[in-house]
C-alpha cells in the first residue's frame, strides 16, 4: 500500500480547532477575571513578563507534543534546557561568535534527540526509560562541567535579545510565533506530520502501510531535542547565566501544557495551537496566584487537577469511539 494512502484525519482536526477555541476562551476569561481581581495584572509590565514566562514553556510544549503524538514521552527536555545553557555560556565566554555558539548548541540538542531515537529504535528501550536516563545524566554532566557553579555570560548583546521587544511584543513571544508557524504546517499539512499520527495510532499498521516507523520516531525526538536546545539558548539569554539546574521541572510543565492543550497521552491526537494556549494558561495561573498572594503549593494542586480532569475526559472520549 502506498504511503500516500494514509489520510489526514479531518474529524480530529475539527475537534482540535473547537477545543483550541474553548481553551482560548478560557484563557481570555482568566485574564478578564484577574484584571478585575487585581489592578496589577493588566499592566504593561506584568503582561510582558507573563508573555516572556509562558514563551519558553510554549516552545518546549510543541516539541513534547511531537513526541507524545507518536505514543512516546520525553522526560529529558528540562535537563536539555539546563545543559544547553551551560554549552552556550561556555562557548560565548570562550570567544566564539554568538551565531556559532548558538548553532553548536542547537546541534547538541539534535544529537540528544538522535540518541533518544537510537535508544528507542535500535536498542528497544521504552521512551520513558531512555529519556529518564538522559535527564539524570545531563544534570550530572552539566554539574561536572561547571563544578557545581553558575557561569556568568560576558556578552551584553547576547543577553539583550531576550529583554528586547518589537511592536511592544517581547522577542521571546515572537520566537514562539517563529516556531509555531512551521510546526503547524509540518504537523497538519505534510505527510511527515501524518506519519506521526499514524505511528501513535498503530505503529504496526503504519509500518504495513509503508510508513518508515523508525525514521518517524527519530524525527519526533530530534525535533523535541532541537526545540529544547532553543529554549536553553533563550533562557541563557534571559537570565545571563549557564547553569545545569536551570529548567528543573520544565519537562513537567511542558507535558502539562501539551495535555491541557488537548494532546492525548495515549498518542495519535494533538495539535500545535493547543499546547501553546495550554502553556499560557499555566503561566496565567502562576502569575495570577502570585499577584493574589495565593500559596505557591496551590498552583501545583490546580495544575494537577487540570491534568487529571483532561486526561479523564480524553479516556472517556477514546472509549466512546
């Protein structure tokens, strides 16, 4: 059977569009409520800060979504973020041009994704295990490289990017748009995107249909590693240091954003816009809770409850097919 026989599933697209609009409505409602509840929320300074906070997780969530759609998981993305802040900091401080330091750092993210693909496809390791091992190892390697210390980046021009804005919108949010547009086209309008869904739905059926399943898995994890490295570079630019412990819990926030955005942990269901909105819902919850002086522990409780409710209804929807 030809690879072109795999259809783009329009019912899922329609559901994703409707779910995305619902999420967007929820986000706008949260913003309205918080603007009324606290005068500090609707200020230019706070909104700009919220956009910067949500942008990093949004990019990470897109990469995580590619992996989850295939039925996998990438627990290493937070560690990749921290590790790549160290790499880019060391390269810039060693006198490398910024563009070269950034390029090498992104290649490190691609290499990590390749390693994950090799572990899953060639070694037969579960995604949970190989990415958990990488998460632990990268933290340790980063700490060994820095001797447990932070590395201050001695380039003002590198740090200036994350603090700048265009048309009143932070550069970090423009980076989200720069990542989201090609990601959307790739996932929803190319055969490679359809392959991700088909592998997540039934890998054996996809193989019999002519899909190169190993290559598709490699592609998903490479994209996840690349986007995590991009976040690492942006985070290093924002905070001005390289530290392997940066990005701690980012993997959980990325997974939560993806799930809240409608990506099914069972695979084969997901979008680009959903996780993006999901990441800003989480950022809004955290931002609003801080402004309202709500105990930070409640932020985690709310996030956990959101995940439970959404995964529960996702399970009901799948059983109802």
